[in-house]
C-alpha cells in the first residue's frame, strides 16, 4: 500500500471516506489504481501481469459483468478450460486481496468490478459530449469539454498482454475516439477564432493521422488566423506530398478550395461588437429627449468621454430605443477653420429628416441632432447654439459629443444659457468613464466567444482602462497573436512569445506523473484546486487530523520536501506569497485529470479549511456542489466589502447571491434585507436602474408579507427614481460627515482625553475594558467597547478596529440606548468617507432604538446626523428650514453639534445662516473632536467669505491640536484645505504640508472625500508653479471623483477651482464645470 498525504492510515475523516468510497482505475497511460480509502496500489501488489490485465479488462467494462469464458479466452487463450478457470480464480482472489473483498462480484455467469470509476469510460463519455456540442453549434463548450477529455488521455491504452486481440481492439477504439475528439476541438476552436488552441489541437491530430485532411485543414486555418499564411500554405504542400507519395491521390476539393482561398488572401471583416453597459447614460439621454418631445422645447446634452469610450454608440443606442434616427453632423474644422455649430444645426433643420419634429403636431416625434467632435467647433458658436436651442419651440434635442482631456474646457465654456427660461432644464453633461469590470467581462465574452477567467478580465481591464474601443482592440490583438488559450475553467492569457504547436502542458502531464511519487501527485492536485500561492503551513490545515505539534512538524517538513521536489522539476515556482504553477495550462490539466468526485472533495476541503479570502471561498463551495454554502459565503463577502468601502465588490457578491436563487428556508425579511442592501450599494455606485430594480423586489416582498420595511424602501426607490439630473444625479453624499465625539456617559469622566496618543490613556481604556469584562452586567461591557471605538480607534483612523469594537458592543447588549450608540459608531466611518446613503437605514434603526428608550440626548444627536446625511445626499426633498428647525432643537442644548449647522449652511451657499450658526459660542463641556470640527467648519466658512488669513490660522490650530493629541482623523482634509489656501504665497510650507498629507492618508487612498481634496491640493501646488493647465486637469479629476461618488457639493467646489485655473491659463472657464457648480 502506498500512503499519501491525504490517506494517512486510520486518520481519514468520515466525510472524506464517504467521498472516496469508489475505486479509481486509470487505464489511459500506466495502470494506476487508487483504493476506496484513497491509498494507491503499488504495481508489485498485483504479483502477475495477468492479474493487472484482469483489472484492465474488467475496468473497460466497468458496471457490467464479463462472462467467465470471455475472460479466460482473452487472458489465457492458450490454456485449456480447466487451467484457464483456475488461473482466473487465482487472479480474482489477488484482486480482492488488493482492493477489498467486495470489489468483485459474480453476476450473470461472469465477474463485475463494483463501485469503480474508470478514466477510459469517463473519457468516452466526454468525447460523445464534445461531438454533440460541436454539432449543436456550441463551439465554446465543446472546446472546454475537450480540454477535460484531453487531460484524461495521458497516453494510449497499454496492457501486459499488449499484442492480444482484446488489448489491440481497446487501444484502437480509444485512439480513434481521441483523434476524433481533437479534430472536433480543432474545428470548434477555428470557428471561435481561438487560433492558438486550434493550431495545438490540429498539429497533434496531424501527427496522429497523416492521412486526415480534416486535421490539415484545421491546421491551415489556424496558421492563417494567426497571420502566418506562408506556414499555412506549407502545410497544404505537406498534405499534398504525403497523399501523393502514400496513396497516389490529390487532396480533396474542400482542401484545395481552402488552399485557393489562402492564396487569394480573402479575409472577413471583424463583426460589429455587441453593445454592453452604459445603461444609466442611455436612460438619462432618453429622458432628456422624451422631456423635450413632450414639453415641445429644445434641449442640449453634452456627452463627454475619452476616445473610444463609446460616445457616438451610446447616443445611437438611445435613439434606437426611442425609434428615432438622429441627424449626425461633424464639427471637424474645414480648411483649418472651426465650424459654426449654429449654422450646422440650422442647415440640418431644413433637411427632410428634420421635418419629423415640426411644432404643432398632435403627436410630435423627437428630433435628435448629434454634433460629433464638438470640442473642435468655434466656442462662440457653441454658446449661440445653446442660447438658440434652450427653450426653443419644437421637440429638438442637440447632443454635443466631446472628447475628455482635449480642448474640452475652451470650446465648451459657459454652456449655461444667457437667458435661462423658468421650467426649462439647463444643458447638462453625461460622462462616460471606463466600463466597470462586469461590463468588460460581458464584452470580452462576446469578443472571445467563450467564458473568460477572472485573471483574463483583470489583465484586459489593466490594459484598456475599461475603455470599450481599447477593450475590443486589445482582445482582437491577443486573439490574433495567439495569446488566448482555452482551459476547462475558461479562457486565459498566455505570455508573449512564439507558439510551439506541440508544447501544450496536457501532453507533459503523462511523463511528469511517471517522475512523481504519491506525495508529489497529492500536493500537485491540491495546489491545482487551490489555484493560489500556497506554502507548507497553508497546506497543512487541508490535511486530515493529525496528532500533536511534533507530528504536525514532521508533516510540514514532508510537505516542504514535496514542494521543493516540484520546484526542481520546474513544475512550481516559488514566490514571496507561496508556491505557484509555472504554467496555468498545466495547472488546469492537473485539475481536469482529477476524478470529478475527488475534485469536488478537494474544493470542499479548501472551502472549509483554507485560509483564503471569503470571495475565493465562494467559488470553492460552488465547485464543491454546495450552493447553499456558497450563497452564505457570498453574503459574508459582501458584508466584508461593504465594511471596507469596496462597493463594487459588494455589488458583485450580492448579485452572485441573487443569481444563485433564493434558499427555500430564507424568510421574507432576509430577502428584503438582501435586495435592500443591493439597492443601497447600486445607488452608491450610481447604478440607478439597478438600484430601482432591487428596491422594487424588496418592496414587492415587503408588501406581500406585510413587513414594516415597506414605507422606508419605497421612499428609497422613489428618491433614486427622482435623481435623474446631472446636478443631483446619484448624489449619495455631498461630503463625508465628520465623526462626532462619542455620546457622553456619566460613567466616563475623561472626555478631554478623546483621541489622545498618550499610552497611559490607551492603557486606561483597555484596563476599563478588562474590568468590565469581569462583570456580569452587559451594559458596562458594551460601554467600554464603545469608548474604545469612538475615543481611541476612530481618531487614529483605525476604522476596521473601530467597527469591530462597535459591533461587539451591539452583540453584547440589548439596551436600546447602547445599541443605538453602537449603530452610530459602526456607520460613522461611512458617513465620514462620503458614503452617507449606506448609513440611512442604520440611523433610522438607531433613531427607533433611542425613541424606545426615551433618551432625548441620543435622539437629538441622531436627528442632527440624519439632517447631515439628508444634506450630503443632495436629496431633492431637503429643505433648509427643516434643518434649521431640527438643529435649533439639538444645537442649543449640545454645542457639540453646532458644526453641522455651519457646514450645511456653508456648503449650500447660505453664508448668512452659516455666520449665524458660527456665532454660537462653544462654551461648557465639548470634546476635542467636536471642538476641532467646529474650527474646521469655521475655517471653511472664513475662506468662502474671503478671509484667507483667518482661515489659514484656524486650520493651522487644528493641525497643531491634532498633532498634540496624536490624532489623524481630520488631518487629511485640514492639510488639503491649508495647501489650497496658501500654496500661492508659501510654496515651501505647502510642499511640507503635502508630504504630511500623504503620510496621514496612509493606505486609505480610495476614500472619496479625501481623494478629491488631495487632488485639489495637488492642483493648487501646480497652479502656484505656473502649471495652470495641469492644475485644471487635476481639479477636473477631483470633480469627476466627487461626482462619481455622489458628492455634488464637493464636485461643485472642485469645478470652481477648475474654472479658475482655466482662466489663469488664458482660456475660457470650463462651461460644464460652471453648470455642475451651479446645479449642485
């Protein structure tokens, strides 16, 4: 018996034994037999070659009894009946001794090998499946299944009695099936344009059967597809020469026709790609056109994006959905002179195509006039066109298509109409950034005509930045140069270099396995399933139970020896994070070679035991066939992503949960929570149509089950539906709300030490936690955790740890007041970082808890935060009097919150109200954070009033205070604003502040509010050194960051600086920047 890493005697888990209760017989290549307990059979255990051939013969007929006479005649053809039967009994007895007494059963006058999986049978089944798929036109699936079958066929069938008739027949049938398989795969790969795979399959088919013209044709097509037409013609000559010499005949008409086609050099034009994504942009454009048509007045829309972003295609898709054909005009200069946009449009209105939208029609039809390259047109004519179109009679929508990053600021300046008309929307802008990952994946799937791996999509996104035209160009280039290869798990990207037709790792597997011992093979299979870097320590938990540390150490050493041997064989490569396969195709071949149930069991082991990201665990559960566990892991992964602010990842995981279907045992409230969270995430990401759809499902489930969530979710859906204008669209936050000091408790009397870096203070808080944990009362235990969260972790920007302590407090106590405070502490980082919408529901829950305990102090604080969230969200329902009334209740009784009133009024441009709120004296007990927040908002107000010196002094005092206390919470915003204010007069200090800003941000580079302000700080430094164009570009990027994260007021702030820098550069201020600023 050969014991392996996964079959240590007597220590297999029950589950593992249950999953491995079948005998595994490998016939394709050297005979390999694995017992039901997972141990390998040493070839010497058969004792004789005839015994091994008995296993082979019975395995070839797996599941069926083979007559005794047939067995005797096949294995002992020269013995008489009596001696033959005696030899059979001896061989059968040895098989039972090796594999177990129940492995052979007498049935119907013969012998049957029971509970056995045979690679030859699995191979034959996959061959039939490939042929069926190819015939049904499912070429991509055919190639994927062919890879699985190809991995099983390590080598031709061999036997001890290799020249006997039964062995010859079996070998011939399997070899014929294999040749048909790779021919089917080659043709399917050619059809898909996967020329690397086509060449590899076809070249092997030719080497196996030199008479196969089908294989030659596939090989010729693959070379031609890779641009190597001379090599394709050479293959035809080889085919013709061989057929002439061996058979005295010429190639078939089909082969000669292909040869002629290659000589002529006819190539097919690339097919038009499927349009994917841009749903929000299309919907906004359609709504503008429909509004213009219904109201019978003109409208102007500007569509902006990088070259290849799909601007014209997006407009065309919107018009197609409205069943209207646009009038397309070009603004390219004529004879070097800019064109007059207004003259172009007037000429277009006189054409027959424009007569569809005549005023006075009972059913007016939309007319869309598209001006491409509008950034190249005469700037004055653009403004005159806007003035002439704005509110003009007639259902005319003018769409200006402009290139981002070019001359956008100059020709499209001052787009606001000179005389705005009441009730008529001003021109607005639709930006087309790079496609999100899932849209790139959908486009790639269409371009490659198959399933793509995550790694391939990541490479494609990195290469193209998600710009559709770049995605198309890159994908076609990779296909043309043979860098795309098919695996059983999907398409992968191969390294650059010349392709060798016969180098596919599938055929390297057979000689490799002959060099490996049982441990090597086990480790190889596990690493193939794990599909990520791993070392001995990370592999150890995946093995079955072992004894104490000494045995664990010995086993770890054994694993390390195995890994080192695989490195020496050039199979694995050591990396800083662990060992990985040198070749992705070899990894796929090893995984495909696994018996399906064994592969599932290994995926289950990895999902249960491996230390891997939760997102990876989802995939392993699904591949293990555990859909319900995969669904649960996806929910956990979504929670982790939301906690970390990775909302795109959260959306991906939540969508995955929905795609897996609802669990039968899922209660209605859980389904509501799932779709509400999906809606919240989509709204934060600006995916309004997805958010509306998710909220609609949640509303439907709530209404059907009479749940109390109905009104709240319906309001969310209504709000998302109403946010369609550029100024308010997807305005999820106007800026992250600063974190207030923790709610005061009489049990704490060191409020002034909040955020201090003094080790004694930290030790005091931790000692208090330890004392509280020794008590049985959950109240002090929860209070201690809240204090650590809000007084220590948040000021130090330890956001993950702050959430951890707050969530522990939530789990410990049932007291409504403490649970309300825990909810606030958990979600304050979300408010602070510009994701206010995610905090709406938790704040509502916190308010309900505070109301149930009749705690007026906590209620006032929650109410103040809710006002800030409503303001940040840019809600159309926001009313300043409402906030004034609300804050008049909270602020006089608790001056900690006066900064909210100052901030709201300042950001909304009501400087008089802001000055009034700022005049509230900060007397009495006020925490350091709230005092600093008040100073920060006062400084912003002074800057808006033109009191720059006062603002700089105030901001400097906050920096000094934060440094003295060792707190970094406010430093990034304070330093960024300081740099903006004094870069022009004190460049040395500004550069020092910028270095400090980078250090204070640390690894939190993706936080929207700080990212935007940091870009504005960089813009200020560039402007101070005379780089006005670069400064304007940085400010524009800051505005884009703010807009894409739903921060309309911060976006307006950024566009104001962009306009200023454009003027300093001698250019007209950016028009759309002004529109954004006024619209916000």
